[in-house]
C-alpha cells in the first residue's frame, strides 16, 4: 500500500487558491458549496485515488467538505461530484426520464434524414452517414434494423403508455458503473416515427452510456408505418409486448400499480368506442367484456384485467 505524502501549509494554500470561483467563493470540489477553512471540516483528497493509479501530487488533489468526501468510497472525485449532481436532479423531480439525462449532460439533439433502398436504410445528419440492412418482423408486419447509433440522434419516446417506467437512481448508477468497463450486450428498443428515433425501452442502458460519455448506443429500431391506423397497431403491440416482458416473463417486474396503469392506457380507446356505440343491452362491465371478445378479438381474461386496472387507476 502506497503511503500518502503529508501536505504542508503552502501546498494546502495552493490547492485552496485553485478552487476559488469567479464570485470569490472557495467551493468544495464535490458539492460546489462555499466553504471556509476557519469554520468547516475540509479534507484534501486525490481526484484519482492512488489505488487507481492517480499520482500523489498537488495537481491531483482537491479540497472537499468532509461530509461529502466520506460518502464517495473508492470513486474518483469526478464520479463523486457527478453522483452528487445526479442526486440533486432526482430530488428535484418526481419522475426522471431519458430527456432529463440528456439535459444533465448538456447534449444537443441533432436532426437527421433517412432514405430507403429495397433492403437497407441510410441515415445522415450532414456530417455522419450510416447504412444498415433491413429485416422484416412477420408478427408485427413491419421492418426494423439494428445499429450503433449516435446518442444525439435518439429521443425519449413520450407517447403515453409505451415507456411506463421512469429512471431509478440506484439502478442508473449501477448501469453507469457497469458500462464504464463492460460492453452493452442487449440493444435498446425504439421506433422510427415522424423522422425521429424514439426510444421506449432501455432508458437505463442509454443513460449509463451517456454518463460514460459514449457517443453511440446499440439499438433495435422498428420502422413505424406512415398509415395512422397501422402506426397505432404497432404502438399497441409493442406496448403489450413490453408489458408482458416485464411482468409475465419477469425480465424485470413492474410494480403492480404501474402494470395496471399501463393496461388502462391500452384499453382506454376501446372503452371510449364501446361507450359511444349503441348496444342491444345496457352498457355494463359484463357487456364490455363481451364487446372486447367479439369486436376486438381480446380474450375475456385480459378484458377482465382491463376492468380491474380501470377501477384501480380511476377510483
């Protein structure tokens, strides 16, 4: 174990002077809080720990408030500072989505154009051009492609229901740390719709890549039909599949309340159509189940789940 050098008074003063901001305040390297050598507990720590190869020199040492320094474990001071800023972000909003991580890293979106050939798609933003083979999904009846896509081309899919989960703080940190030294094995999932790549699954993977300053992310992209009815059909099928993958197939279970909420979104239009359509018998829950079974090809079990979710979501 390498023994640290003891800082003398002049070295400490040099470090403190380097951290005086434009407003004249001496600020903690992790939190940015103003601190006073006379009244605050200040510690001097390595930006990159010696255990991780950091030099034991003044250039690699910063002054930090003790309360924040003792929380950083074996992280670099840069990582500790990012964790602090992320914690503030998550405390400021109830639900954090992918677009919040884009804003956190001050990433600017880039628009792109695309064109099709018989068996490929080409995307270009005036600087970068990429071409990918097209595949056909015979279940969804749409084409799709895989690609390592620039992060700045991707947007969060905000359409109600398709992306039911917000970003979880602890999971985000684990994903960031994992992807800092490991490859991304599974692609994120998105739609190409209206000239935009809208990501609805894999927020944590993408966010982890963003925090690691990666420029691209591996993603599978379904091409949404231009026909409005077919586009809505793709939306519904993707949402159902996403829900089942995270509930019945238990890749990562949703909270029951989240699952009910999303089921309510799926069937909301069916309910509105049913209520606006004259029926041979008075409107009722039982008759609505029969309507779904005969008109919408739903199984009765799924229809009953819809009724339950509507009651829970709208007490």
